[in-house]
């Protein structure tokens, strides 16, 4: 058969597109040509495929081979098309069954010795194949366990090109290849594993614990300001433990992002929300994603359905912080390139922590601040006003005193297990109230709906203090709406049917509890 075809997957961000790999065998001078907008790594597949086929014991014919990757206008990157190209060429030469080859999607990189090497992004690629209607996927043996995380698909893990050819009906000399193992990787810098400590470890900071509960129950973003040693990092690290488990679709999306980023998926799918804490030297590309060829997700994308924690926020470059403004509003991250736009999910909870000034003592009862007012203003101005306006909870976290420590020892704080039950109950109340809407948490409610059908109208008794703050210019209209959202969350935590003036007052404090 002079022309044979199979399928592979091209990833653009987290979105996968099926690519038809066609191979044509003609009786001209020997050559190997790949067309269809390949990048440099994919163009080098000519030499990898020929050498791998010879060393695997299933050589390609010495004739002209033309491989087309369709659709031709779709950018294609990386070496993950090697297996599909080699299989299509063998089918065109009549060495294996063209019908069997056409029914499967092939993913994997070939080594010169004929063995298949694992590739990054196998999970989103298999998901794309399943969603396109294909039920059989062939992958390198090292990617087999990861590919099997996708339900409803038959996964064929092979160690070499010879094993793949034999599976498709090829008859060759029997040879045994040792599978290439998965790379021994550790989680990238900034990734914190699932052990986050217990909320009961937080001593003597009841207002901060209430703020943390509100953030978890309503999905609100937080800004924690306080002197060094006040417990800001401890509080932020406890937040993932308060969040509900991920559902199956969210867990697959989180795992797909980790797969695309080249991080290990040890133990299969995790139902716990992720926690990302990048260093303040991170660039904008490291924060939201990027890359010259394969566009990889950044820390904000990997934190989807979980928590993104930026410690020492003013030390981050202003441009890096401001790239988060659009994801905070839309819940998506778009990486624009000249010929394509890659999209990643970006619905995370942002937690910023900062010292109130360069020396850290401004607003503290212990220690004198040595920073002049101009230095304090410059330091805090590194976190722009528009970004701070998008943070629902803004709280000053003081240092605990010796007396507070003794009281905390006598009266242990709320544990993570108890706090999580309160959060789940509050989220259930919010979901029941919002069941006729497209939103599920209070943080997702838009302002116009909140002030209308949401039940809290400006000018009412419950919002009197809030209206006064708006009139005096203490808050913006965006801030007004966000305070109403936090008030609803506090009412849900208390089991109230609707927020009262007490809830609005507490929400106003959680929004403006920073030293001036």
C-alpha cells in the first residue's frame, strides 16, 4: 500500500488536537521528507526514525518517503510524533497492517537504538484522543501508568519500535528490548507536597484564623501583611488543608498540568488541591507559562483549583505581579504567540504575604520602625493598587505576645479537620443558594447580580457602614462588591440565611484591617 495513515496529538497549551500522519512511499531516489509545519525537533525525526528502525530490526525501505502532518496549518512541536511517523512508514511499506495502524493514536519519542522514550504531556494528549473519539492509544512503556489514569481508553505500552510493529501484525526477528525507565524527577521548585500542617498549630491569632476560614469557604483571595515571624507563611500553608477535595474532572486537569510541566505523578491522581509557592525571583513566563517551542504552564496555571502563595510579595517584580490581574478576573491564562494562542486554566486562590515596610516593624507593637514614610510608600507600591483591589481579604497579622502564647496553650485552637467541616458546610449552603446560577462559590458572584438578585442592596441598614466608606472614597466599587461577597461567606459560616450588619462589619474589617 503506497499511502498509510495513523494519528498523533499536537498540544497547544492544555488543548490537544488530533494530527493525521500520512506516509507515502514512491519509487524515486531514496529520501525522507516531512511536511506539515514541523519545528526543528520534529524535522530531525527523519534521522531518528531511520536509525531507530534499522536498530530495532524493522528497517524502512530505501525509497522516497514523504510524511505529511495534517492539518498543515497547525503548529507541531517536539519529538512526540516519532512513533506515529515510523508506524505510518512501516504501514506504507506493507510491513504491518494499515487497518490496525489507522485505528490507534501513537505517541512517543524514538531513540537511535529503537527504544521508545517517555515524553511530557502524555496525560493531556491521551485526554484529547479520547475526546476526539479514539479508544486505543499506544505510548512508551514508561508513560503507560500515566496514560491509564484516563478512563475509557485502551492503553498499549511498548518498549520499542519493534514491539509496536509486532503488535500491528508485523513479522520480524524476535528481539528483546529493555524499556527506557521514566526519568527520576523531583517536583519543581515552588511545589509543596500535600502535608501542610494543622490549623491548630496557629496560636493566638483568632482574626487571622477567621480570615483563613472565610477565604476557604468562599474561594476568596487574601493579602496577609505583618512583621517577620507573625505566622503569615504558616497561615497560608494551612489553606489547602481547608479546601474540599477535587472532583474527578478537576483532578484530571491538575494532573494534566503537572504532566505537561514535566512533573512526576507519583501515586496517580490526587484529589487534594495543589499548592504552589514560587520564589520571588520568578519571571513572568515562570509565573503564567511560556516557552519558545512547547508552551509549558507556569506556577499560576499549576495552582489551578488550589492555592498560589507569593511570600514576600513586594520583592516580586511589579510586572510579574501584574500578569496575575487578568487570570484573577477571567479564570483563564492566555499565552499569545505569533502563530497561536495557548490557554491554561487559571482559577486559583491567590495569597500574598508581605512585611509592612523594608524593616518589617511598621504597625507592630514590638520594635520601632526605622523606615521613613517615603520608603514605606515605595515598598508597598510594588504591589499595585489594581492588584490589591482584587484581593477580597486584606488583614494585618501581628506578632503573638508571651501572654497570647500562654492563653493559646491553655485553649488549643481549631484543628484542620474541624475547620474543614465548617468550610464544607458553608460551601454547601452557598452552592444550594446559587444552584440556579452558573456560580458555585461566593467569590464567583458578579457585582451586578450580587447587588440585585443577591439580596444586599446599597442603601439598606446592613450596608450602612459600607455605603459610608464608599462615599468617603475609602473603597472602590470593585472593593464594595468584594466586601459583600465576604459578608455572604461569613453568613454561610454562621449558618445565617443572609448577611446582617454584623457580617458586613466583619467583612469590612477583613478588607481594611491594614495599618495606614
